[in-house]
C-alpha cells in the first residue's frame, strides 16, 4: 500500500488507494483497502479469522511489542507509539473483533491477516488522535504499524503464541478428565471383573484398575503436549522477509522479542537461525502429532466405555452410562452412548487435522511456507474441539458412570478368567482341563474346585480373594 491520503466519499463507503488502484471500503470499517480486497478474494469457508480470537490477540501483542521496540530505537515517534499501543491493547482486550472478517482459508502466507491487523490498528490510532479513518499520511499501516516487520516473521510468531495459549487450555481439560477417571477408579476399586484381551476373557482385574488405567493414559498425554508447547517458545520475530532482518535495526530482533516476552509472560527466545525459522514448520508438525496421539487414546477410551456399557440386557453392561436422551425414534426404552460417540467424532476430526498440517508443512518452498493459515486454523480448531469434547465427556458422562457390580461378578464367575491365576499351583495342563469343563458345563471354577477338594476351604477363599486375583503375588 502507498501512503496516499484516503479520499472520503459521501454515503456508506470511503475510497482508499493501494498500488493496485482505488478500493471502496465501508465508511465505518476500521480495516482498509488490503483487507477489503481479501474479503472479496477469499469467499471460501464463511469462517472469518475473528473466530480465532487468540490469533487476533497474539497479532496485536506482536504489534504492541514492535511499537515499543521501534520507539526505544528512535524510529517511531512518541505520539504514534502511544496510540498504536493503545489500539493494540484494545484488540488484546477483545474489542473491534468484528473488524477481522477475512476468511481463514487465504493465500499469501497470512499477509492479508497481518494487513488486516495493521489497518485496524492504524485507523483506531488515527481516531484516538482525532483524525478520520483512512488518513494514512498521518499514521500508515505499513510504515508505522508494520515498521521493522514482515508478515513472514509477525505471522509465524503470532501463530506460536496462539498455539501455546490454546494448548494450555487443552492440557487443563485433559488433567480434569483424568482426575474424574481417577475418582471413578477409587470408587470402583473393590469391584472384580473380567479383564479381556482380543475381546476374549483373560484374567481378573478390578473395574477400578480399568478406570485408573484410563486416567494414567491421559495423564501421560500431558507430558507429550507440554514438550510440544516448549518448542513453540522459539520465534523468528525480527527476521522480517526471509530471516536476513532486512529493513530492521540490528538491535530490533532481540529487543522486540524481549518486549513480547514481557507482554505475554512467556519465555520466548530468538531462533538461532532466522532464515531456517522463517520456513521451518517442524514445531507445528510435532504438535499435530501429539494431538493425533491424544485423539487416538481418547477415542479408544470412548470405544471401551461404549463396549462396557453395551446392552444393557444383551451386552456386557458392566457399567451404566448416564441416560441423556432417547436413543431411537422407533425403539422405546433405548438409550445410546451419545457422549462417547460425539467424542469419537471429534477424535476423527483431530486425526484428519494432523494430515492437513503434515501436507501443508511439506508443501513449503524455499524461504517461506505459504500454507501457515491452514496450519493454524487446523491446529486451533483441533485443540478447541478436543478441549470442549473432554469437558463434555467429563461432565455429562464419566462423572455419572455407575458400576453394575452384579454383572461384573457374574461375568467373572462364568468365565475361564479365574483359572489363570491358579495355573501356577494347578499346572497348565490341569488348569486347561478345568477351563474346558467350565466352558462345557457352565459350572464356576469354585464349584469344580470344591467338588474335587483340591484346596482346603480357607485356602480356596484366599486364592479367590479379589486382592489375590488382581495383584502380584507368590502362590508357591
């Protein structure tokens, strides 16, 4: 955009000029010509960047840090510095959110989004000074708001801030869900049931152990995600176009990153190689992989909950999920596991997002990756959906799960699972004979052992005690 003065037109629009010519901009809009062109060009999803508020906030924080650094270096006047910072703070506080209407799917490696922020800040700063919007001869989106910057260092830096914030919310959701599974593990600790491998009866376990394992598996995801987040602290701000820091003061990069760290309260550091950091999207791929891993685990857990609650008369029915809504338009009395099913679908979406990020990262060329808009949208959407899904799973399902202790006991008694814990004492051949007879006759192991008087009654009670059956022990 040139620094030409905007020409006010009567009515609903004002005319602004950029290097392509004149553009009509809504008179009341804080954005300008480049944003208006992007609105016209990218009518794709109908989802505006304003629906990623953390990204808008992060961009405004970068602009504030840049204004501070430029002012300290003597490149931005005190007056411009003051109003640019004030306008940036307003955006950080959630104001003017409707002024970011560009579609999330956009070409230009995020240039349209960066200019959208530059224009909004410039016009709001002009307003604070008492000037009409569009008076870019007074405060210019490029010359002043974008001073010492390029989309290619501003946008990736803002993406990292956005992902850090969103990932922290997801981590909190995982911890809370794991905590409820732990509570259920304690509640179900005395209920002995059949543990299954390959969907076949295996060995005894407690329902509490099963739920505690859900909790432990989720807790391990926290560490994975936290590691992925720490990789996002390295930023390329100050590298400008391709990492050579052209058009920026030699001190600017270190200074602006230090200011941004203070603003965000994050341990941000300058990338060792700014040229590599300008195109390297490895951190985004790592985060996407961590999200995929978490999605796979949560989906598997939901599969288990649906299976354990199946029936209730014709299935396992070892747990009871809360009945939240009618399950059929034709079958009375049917309730479906709707919350685990919904969470499964979120997991499928997150798994697909990982492939999107992978392809976008691979498609980068030379000194820039042009596909970061779809990367940030995919990652933020994936984390936001998963965080919400885990909250729903926690509050609307897991918290109110109850155990069917009678059914758990009946399954255990009718299975061959009790034979395995006694095989060290019986011997594998004899244990196999008992298992075969259990399957053929339907009698329980206790009944067969009492019939054959293999163990004294007190020893039999000890051997079939829940603690003995579900914990490490020596029987010889």
